[in-house]
């Protein structure tokens, strides 16, 4: 019971600090004159990725038990793409079926762009893990993936233009005494967020590693199935709400946008800080995420429609994986 409470406490600390950190970054960008589009696209994605990144890095550098640290790190990295590409899309499909059963109305160009980028970047990272690429090659590929993501963001923002010029201000800064924001308040909030995030991630990694040893279960399995449910599912629920409101493009872009970052930047962390050599279970998890994304892309290109039943079918892959590992 104490381990469960510690896991929940660690995850809650990481999630809360990620929100706090993102809010501070948004105000930093606003005070420094950064474009509205960059604030929404870059910092929102960063906030989504921070929980997985913090757990993955702290596990990889040795804060977990030596025998499970790498497994916990790789699990946190692979679990997010797996959940988003399967269960995340399935929830959108179920929401559309409950609404009216019709195909989701989405931006076809954006959907295909995001899925193709995910398949290329995450597919490259997966290939490195399957063949057990050497340290130098992993370091280079990781840099290429991060550079590719930066280029992707630049291209997306360039296409968006100045459409977000009238975007609203970020939510009020928590550490500010007035509705505005000072550099001092921003700095204090960012520092506090980092401290809480590191503490929460350390608690989660230590507890999860110890729990895996006591239960005789792979640290990868626990981190791949437990951590993403807590860190990614809340974001996915937002998409379900948007689907119920008829905002299909926004709902789907929320999922595919997270997949883009989780398929490029976060795997780079794994290639830099872990051996990045997949076991059978790890390889299956990565390949299932790719299979789900590829299936959705092929189905859309074939019909030019995003059918709800296709998305629900993708969720079956997540269920099969969970049943197999347990």
C-alpha cells in the first residue's frame, strides 16, 4: 500500500510541476517577445513531454536500482507512443461513435504530416534498439532526431503564419503577486517547478524499481503501462472532450502532436543515457506503436476519411500487449 501511495505521490508531483514549469515558460516567452504560435506549439508540447523525460533521465542515470534503471527508463520512453497510438486514438474513435458514428472531420494534411514524421523518427529509434546500435551511432542518431523535431516545429510554425497573433495571455503566474508577471516571479516559479519535478521523478523511479524487484515483474512493464496512463491519459481525455464538442481537428492534432515529440525527442534521451538494446517485450511495444500509426495512416490515405472503427481497432493492440505481458 505504501508503494502505491509513493507511486501516486511521485506522479502527481511530476504532473503538477510540469504544468507549473510550462506556465512559467509561457510567461518567459511572453516577456521576451516570443511569437504566440511558438508559445502554444513548443511549450505545450514540452509540458506534455516533461513527465516522461524526467522519469526516463533519472532512471537512466542510476536513481533506480542498477538492475532495473535502464528498463524503467526505456519503459517510460516507449510507453507513451504505444499508449497514444493505440489507446489514445481508440478513445477518440469511441467518442466519435458515441456522438454520431460518422468519420472525424480533420485536417488531412496535418494528420498525414504528423503520422509520417512519427513513423520516420520513432521507426529510426526503434531500428537502433532492435539491432543494438553502438554508442557513437546512437549519439548521432539522437542528435539527428532532435534536429529533425526542431525543423518540424519551424516548418509547422511557418505554415501557421500569424494566425495566433491574437492568442490570449497564458494562465496567471502562480508565483506573481499581481495579474502581471515579473522576471523574479518567473524565475522563482521555474526553479520551484524543477525542484518538485526532480523530487517527484526520483520518488517514482525508486519506488517503481523496488516494486518491480519485489513483485518479480520487469521494470519495463510497470513503467511502460503505469507511467503513460498517468502522464498521457489526462491529455488524451482533453481530446475526447473536444471530439464530443465537434472539434475533431483539435482533438486529433492533440494526440498526433504529442506523438511527434514522443517519437523523436524522448527516444533521443534513451539513446544517449541507456544501452538502448531492446528485449523482446520492448521491441514488441515499439513495433505495436508503429503498426497502429501505420494502420491509421494507410486507412486514411485509402479512404480520405478517419473512420472511428479504425481508431477503436488500434486500441485492440494495446489490450493485446497488456494481456501478453501479464
